C-alpha cells in the first residue's frame, strides 16, 4: 500500500486497478491515502477520491474501511468545506440503500422463478445435502445468502453515519435525516432489535452532548432550529415504536421527549404535543393503566379544543366522549399495596413520574392518590365543561353509573347504552394526529364497572341475595366472573360480601362500625336531629340571654381596653430594644457573611478549576478507552461476520475487550466450526452411501426388466420402420423416372442457352483480366520508382555519415598529437630539473667535506668518517637561533636518491633513507612543485652566502655551517617528490 503525495495520483492508480479487476488493492490504495495523515487541506481531487473510495467500500461491503475514511475526511472538511462531507455521506447512504434494494429484488425474483426442469423428478442430491445440513427452506437460504449481508451493511452504514455526525452543530439536519431514514428502515423491514439499538445510540448521543458541554462544535439546544430537529427525531422514534408495537421502547421515547422538554425549559408546538398525548393514550391502554390513559385523553381534548381551529363539532363530541369513557373505565377503588414504607414510596414516585409525563406538576408532600385519582378526574371533567360536549348516550351512561341509584335494573338500563356506544367511533376528519377513536374498546371495562356499581347498590339495600337472582341481574358475565370481580373488590375494601355456594346465597356485611354506609346514615341522623332541635327550641330565646349580659359587658370592655393599652406600650418598648439588638447583630453578621463569602468564592473558584482539569483529564482518558474498546469491538464484529456464532455468547462480553482476546476467540471458533463441519460431512457421506447402495440394489432387477422390454419394443419398431423406408424408396424412384422423362425434351434448348451464357461471361472475364493486368503494371512501375528514390536517399545519407566520421577522426588525431607534444616538452623540462638537482647534491657533498675538515681543525680530534651518500647527515642544534633557517629539500633528495642519479619510487624512499623524515606532500591544489622550485632557488642563494661567510674566517662560521647543513637536509628534490 503506497502513500501518494497527490490525491489525483492515488485516484488514477485506483482506477487502473479497478479496470483490471483488483478492487481490493484499489481500496487499500485509497485507504492509505486517507489514513496517511499527509493531506490536511481540502482539495477537489481529494473529494473525487473520497467518492471512489465510498463506492469501493460499498461494492466490497467494507464498513470498517468506510468508517475510517469518513472520520479522516470529516477532520479535513470540518472547518473548510462541510458541504463536501455532507455530499459524500449522502452518496454513501444512497449507494447502500440501492444495493440493499437490489439484493431484495433479486431474492424475490429467485423466489418467484420456477427453476425446476422436471416437475415429477425427485429432489437433486445437492438439495438433499443442503436440507440435511442446514434444515432451511429455499427462501430462507436465499435471504441469508443475498439479502442479509446487504441489510447488515446498510445497518452498519446508518450506525457509522450517526457516529460520525453526532454532536456536530454544522450537520444537524443531516444527522436528523439519517436518523429518520434509519427509523424507516427498521419500520419497513420489521427490524425490532436494530430499532432498540438505534434508540439507545441516539439516547447516548444526547447524554454525551449534555455531559461534555465544553466540546467544540457541539449543538446548542437552546437554538430553535436545533431543538426542533431533535424533537422531530424523538417524535419520529415514538411513532415508529408504536407502529412496531414496541411499547416499552415507546414509553422510553416518551421519557426522552419529556427529558428534552425539561432540559431546555420550553414547550413544543401544539401539533407535536397532540402526537405526544395521542401516543401516550395508546401506551397507557396497552399497559392497562386506565387512569393515566384517561388523563392523557383529557390533556389531548384540551389541546384540540384550544389550538385546533378546524375541529368540527362531531370530532369534538367523539374526543370528549372518549375522555369520559376512559375516565369511567377506571376502577372506582384504588389498589391496596403492602404496608411497607418502601413500597409506598415507590408507588408515590411512580405516580409522580407519570403525572410529570402527562403534564401535571405534583408536590412531593401530597399523597399521589389525592391528585391522580378517578374522583378528581371526574370533577375536573365537570369543571372544564367536558360533559357538555359528549354525545347523549355517554352522558346518560355517566349519570347512571355515577349518580343514579337503581340496584335492581342498573344493568338492564346500561346494556342498551353500551350497545349503541360500541357502534360509534372512526377516523377523525379534522384531527389527523389523533388516532382512530373506537368506543368498543371501553365496553369490557364499562361492563365490569356496571357490575361493581350494581353490587355496591345491592349491598346497601339487601343483606343477602340468591346467586340465581344476582346472575339474572347481571347479563354481562357468568357468575364465576362476577365472583372473581367481587373478590377483587372485597380485597381492596370496596365491598363487604361473602359467597356461600352450599346455601346458594351472597351475603352483604353492612354492620361494621367503620362501614362508609353506616357513617352516612349517622350523618343523616345527626342532621335530622339538629333540625328537630331547632324546631323545639326557637332562636328567639338567645336574645334574652344577651340582654342579661349587657350591664357587666361595658365594665369588662373598659378594663380590657386599659389592659390592652398597657400591654401595647410594653410591647412597643420591647420591640424597639429588640430592633436595636437585631440591627447590631445583623451588622456583625453581615460583616462575617461578606468575609465568609469571599473565602467561599475563592474556594469555589479553585474547586471549579480543579474540577475542570479533572473533567478534562477524565474525558481524554475515557475517549482513549472508548477508542480502544471500539477497535476491539470492530475486530469482534468483523470476526462475527466471518464466523457463525449460532446464537452463542462470545464469552468475553462481561470482560474487557482486547485485540488479543478477540483473535484468540476467533481462532477457537474457526477451529470448532471446522471440526463440526468435518463431522457433519462424514455423517452425510455415510448416509448418502447407504442411500445410494439401497437404491441401486432395489433398482437393479427393475432396470434389467425394463431393458429387455425395451429391446423387444425397439426390434419391432425397427422392422416396421424398415418396411416403410423400402416402400417410400420405391415411390421416390418411380417419381424421379417420370421427372427425367419430362425434362429430356428440353435438353437441347438448355445446352444452347448454356453455351450463349458461357461465351458472354468468357468475354467479360477476358476484358476484366486485361484491365487488371494493366493496373498491376502501373502499380509495379510506381513502386519501382519509389524504391529507386529511397536507395538514392540512403546512399546520400551514408556518404554524409562517412564524411562526418572522417572529420571527427582528424580532430581526435590532432588532439592526440598535441597531447604527445606536451608530454615530450614536460619530459625535457623534467630532465633539466633532474640535472640541476644532481648539481645541487654534488655541491652539498663538497660543503659537508669542508665542514668536517673545519670541525676537525677546531676540535683537535678526528670526527666520524664521511657520511655515505645514502645516509642522511645528523643535524646538530644550530648555534645561532636568530639567523634564517635554510630549507633542506636538496639534502633530503641527496639522501634519498642513489649516487648514480637513478629515480627511486616513493614506496622505497623510506627504507633507503633510514630515519629520514618524509618529504612534504603536495597540497590538494597541485601548487607544491612551484613552491619547491622557489625554495630551491632560495637555497642556492643561501649556500652562496654561506660560502662567502666561511671563506672570510668569521668567528661564528661553525654556527653558520651547522645551520646550512640542518636547513639543507629539509629541502626535497624533484626526484624525491616523484
């Protein structure tokens, strides 16, 4: 996988690989382009490469590659060109949806096609083998092979897009559109499991949005557009959940909508709230929460009446009737729970939560049943004027069940009303958001309520009643159902009754002191006695008592007035003292409060800074852990796509996912599948072997009999056909003889016509051949002239090349002669220099001899013998350090070269000159020879001056001689340099 410097190069390479059928390599090439982190600026070629990359990912169903590429492309386009990222994601979803639809259409076509050659033939061996191994039908197998992989890839596409677009303020509309399309996908194909996962994903995205408020580019829920998009998404989620009949998920969606409303402290539009309460009515009815169902209908009625200006009177009657029927369907008693404090608190919290969902704010200090109750709801309906909008049958039913007292014929009066009410309902014309109203769903609950009311009223009139009579009074249910209803009412202390099956009676117990009925009777008795007392003792006697008390009343009032004035003055003084103390205390407390507030603010500031750093570090750590976990999960998901888990758990769900554990699990599962497949194949081969052997043993005699029968039939058929062929041949021969005789009469005319046609065609052929020969001759002549011209051109070119070659050879010969001449001049110049060097060496030997003789004369003893020509003279320390040093290249050359003046190579000079220092090497610019020539000329001048000083008998002649010897030993010769 190569990393290209330019996107257009990578795109060109990918297209070349696609043209030769290597899509996988092309995908790897473009994947390297986006993951190499080279390209951080948006370019048009990069966008084209991204489109091609997405198409390859869809063709090869590589969801993980698509996710990686889109993440990198989002980083590139986030701040530069968000529209490009939006177009790429739309293209990605369009391709995935299109491929899934194609796979589904192909599977349907395979299912509908009749792909059977012989309708009477048995199943093929491969079909038997597949049925034995998998146990699947043809449609299931085709769906699993064709449709399921593309549906899985489409689901991964939606998940990937939602993950990339989450919490992105610039792509909120695309995020909402993707969520809507994912909901429609789940709805269209009945994907309940994926719908639950999708709801959880969206829920987690909103939770992370609230958790990481300092994140960059996060959506602002306070903005109306963002809030509307999020609300539309949640309402679409609620609609799809109810259509899929996922009621638990629908209730969680309602909680999500309520939480979103509570978060932003805003109420959605009335149209959305109508959908909200309409779905709540369905959810509460399915969950058998009739009280909450009735409250939801009541809120829906209020919304429709207040905001729906197009609501017709008929629709208003239907909605109001639904509210009243839903309220009447609630049982007239509350369920009695266990007396434990925790159960009561849980029930209270549950009712509080439900009331908040419906839109009623409750105070925690009030009991929940005091607010959310059947009686309070019915009172609210009467107060809001709902009863004035209902149909007459519902109004009559309400009065019968709630106000009238007909213990014997209550059921007979209610039954015809229920029959009429069950026929009402239907779709509302002016309230499209409201579901279809069906009054028949309330009939069972109303029949049960009628039974309870009848039992309650009968218990107030009778102490006992026969079971047969009670059964005739209640035509809705059998007595077993009535008994079950009464038992539940007694359990919840709504009734006090007993059933005696041995005597066949029902006994009603009204003698308890805590009975509600007895309390009512006592209250009525007290009111009646008060009325009788008022009649016996008229109010006129009260005036006489007041007159008796008037004389002492004035004195009492005067004393009380003086006492009140004294008390008032004392209270005023105490108030002033208390106010002074209070002001002083408040001043001290205010100063303390200000100091404490400063300390608290400083501590709070430090705490907030510390918490901010902690949250930041925690977020970074959690993002790293989530990324590692996502990689491990992606590996596990990719492995699960290749391996059939067969409904088993992976074994590492509760543990921390790692790449190593996923790889080990994958290898183990592959080995297990391979072993299971081998066992199945062995068993299948054995079964097929027995089956084939049994079939052949049974078919052998039948095949032999059929063969003999076939031989007899074919022999008779052959003889019959042979006879027919002989007769037909005779008939054809007779017919052809007659035809020959008929055609013999025109034979002469045919020959004359044939000769005339042949002669005409011969003349035409001769003419055409002559024209063609002339044309060929002309073509040959032109080609001959062309070849002659080409030969002349080639000859001219060859002569020109030879001339140029000769000129180049002459120039090269002149250059060689010039180089030879220069080499000879150099050799002559070198010979002259060698001769000069030899003379210099001879002069040095003479000077050395003179120096030796002089030293012997001065010291009075013989010195060492004369130095050999090959031995370098020892250079004593010069006496006069102030005099100029004489360079010694000539002495070194004399010591290195033999006496015959022969050339000595460089690698032998060190061995011949024992202990002599190596001559100085030439510098890298080749200027050493010129410097040596200058030093040689200067050395000659110095030797001449030394000669003159030594012959003059100077007192420092010894020092001068030693200096010349020492300096002369350092002068290299031309030969030694070589």
